[in-house]
C-alpha cells in the first residue's frame, strides 16, 4: 500500500475517532455490547446476498458482449475491484480499471470490451440511485428538519451527478464527442509525459471505437435493461434492509425513509476524492444524520461502526485476501492504481 493512501486512511480513522470521543467512548462501547448478535449475523448474510446480486448483474453485461467468464471467477474479480475502490479516494474509481483488467486478462477479451462491461454495470447502478435521491430529497423536505442550505446542497449534488452521468453516456455513444475528448486527453498526456508517444492517437481512437461499439452492442441487448435494471433496484433495497437490520440489533427501529436519506447523503460525500472510501467523512455524516433523525448519538455511532464493519471493512478484507489469486501482474496493476 502506498504511503499516501496509508496516510489518508489514518486521517479517516482519526476523524471517526474524534467523533467517538465527542460522543463518549464508554457510551459507544456500552451500546455496541447491547447489540443482538443474531441480527448482526443476518445483516452479514444480507451483505453476502448483495455480493451475489452484484455478480449476477455484472454477468449480464459480460454475457451481452459474448465474453466467456464463469460466475465463480466473476465474484473474486468483483470483490477485488470493490476493495480497491475502498482503499483509494472514491472519485478515482480505481477498482473499475482493475476489475476490467482482470476480466480482460482471464477471458482473453479486448480491454475495451471488458471496460465497457464495467462502465455499463456502474451505469445500471446510477438509475436507482437517482430515483432514491429524488425520494430522499422529497422525504427530507416533508419530514426531516434539514436546513434549506442542506437541501439545496443535496439538489445541487444530484444535478451535478446527473450532468456528469449524461456527459459520460453521450461520450460513449457519440463518435464525434468521444473523439474530441479523447484527442484532448492525448494532447494532455503528450504535454506532461516524456515517454515516446508516436502513434498514440491511432491507438487511442481505435480503443475508443471498440469501446463505443461495445457500449452500443450492450444497449441493444434487451437483457441488460430487462434484468440488469430491476436487479439494481433490488440491490439498493437490500442495502437499506441491511442498515435497518443493524439498527434492529440495537433495539431501535429507524424509518426506511431516514435510512434512504442518509444513504444518499453518505454516498454523495463518499464520492468526494479526499479519503479512501469516504472513510471518516461518511461515518461522521451517518452518525450526525441518524442523531438528527432522533436516534441517540451513542446508538447512532455504534450502529454506524457495526454497519461499516460489514459493508466497508469486510468487503475490503475479502477483496485484498483474494488479490493474490490473480497473480503478480494484477497486483502490480493494483499498486499502480493506488499510487496515482
């Protein structure tokens, strides 16, 4: 792990530690001791079900391009990608190129095709998130006592996300726009890199054309939208259910609407490229938002710590344990992504 990533990790843990100190370590510890282990175990099982659903969804986009990959291989690829996303500042999306690289290597398919499946997979995740965000903003206005500034910031963040999403989609399907942006990136690389770049334009444009063809092919495949999109909504419902079960372990019933609001805000905070996986910032905002919704601060902190142990730390550990399975080449690729 690069020193920069490690330093950011320590900063994130420090932010969470300050939050716990502010609430009172004794109160948080007492709250954690009250957790019903059976409910926590169920929440863990729900998280494993989510891994399975993610695998099925990615498998749909993979099959749409006739890439041969078995589910028992797709799952480890997915877990490694998720772990890398958690270990690098979120906006970089370092895990996406890594899992595309692994898929391309082990299926012997072009990198452009492999990466297109990852982009499509993330795109499918965006639709239910937008629906959830609209619901959350409406719920916040009607039922939560959030300030006008907070609600305005939520709306602005959602609009920025939508604009960025549609720009990416436009690039993927419009040859002219994709070519302009690709050539701009090529010029940028030439300006700041001293490596030999002869013929880089032709290679970049060829890769772009292959990538766009892959995206268009997937968009024409009815299974991607017919099965992949509903599956994305089910995944988000499972995410909310996991949090609900964790709070139930502490004997507290939190409205699914409140959980959805916190999920949206935490996800948007996690996209800011400051800390790995939004560590510290996401935890802090979750504790704060649940407390505003009426949950005792000690329970908010305890439930958030347990929930993040399941959704963040467990995912990261599993992914990193699976990394050596793919060999030194992939480990070098991971090192490269984390060092950027």
